[in-house]
């Protein structure tokens, strides 16, 4: 919620680690894309479709994949987690 108070293009990088529901992640990315500078990075935590500990689906992977398809961002880094709670870094190209 606090991200909305900042000016567009304010941040060099943003780490998204909040709700894991698809609609919430999608909304977080839509706001983050306007707050990160060109050449800046959005890092998303828990890039997965399933939580083995909570035994429930996560919407992070679907939201991020759709975001990458529709927006001018590219994947720059991917951090593997042993239980599948990966991080993915997205660079804003324009």
C-alpha cells in the first residue's frame, strides 16, 4: 500500500513480497512498474504455483508471466529456493 505514495520512476529497485493471490500480485506489479525507473528492477518473491508448506496454490508465477508478456520488462536473474519459493528479477526496458 505504501508504494502508491511515491512519485513515478522513484525507485531503482522494488522487492515484491506480499500476498500470493494472483489478483493481488497483478495489482502489485501494475503499481510497481510505474514506480521503478527505466533500467530499474522489480524482484518478485515466491515465484511458484504451489506452496508445499501451506499446501495451497500461489498466483505469483501466472501474474509475473503475464506481466512479462504484456510489459517491456525482461528477466535478468532467477534465484532457486530448495522448496520452490524462487525469486525472479525483472528489468524495466522502457
